[in-house]
């Protein structure tokens, strides 16, 4: 897999195909996770960054749905 973050997000699958995300938010979430690398990111931090002002349960549910959408983006 090849990831390019400078100049816009570009993701190429191991098969050489471009990966497209359903929404800009899922693309940004993927970029945040890719930048974090092995050190990872706390769920709470992601929820606060991507769904501010929502309740904890609603933000966690939105995060879960976005992660499923990211997984479905890969061939």
C-alpha cells in the first residue's frame, strides 16, 4: 500500500488501484490514523476531533461507522 498525504490524500492499494473513501471525513480519519502510525490515537481524541459537541455514545457510534466505511473502501 502506498499513502501520500502531502498535496492531498492519495492511497494506492497493494493491487495498484486507487482507494476512494465515501466521504471527506472518512478520508481525514484515515489520514489521522496513518499519521499516528504504531503509536495510535485514543478513541476519545478521535471523537473530540471529528465529532465535537456530540455525546460520548453518539460520537463513539459515529467513529465505529466511519471505521467500517474505511474498511469497505479497500478492494
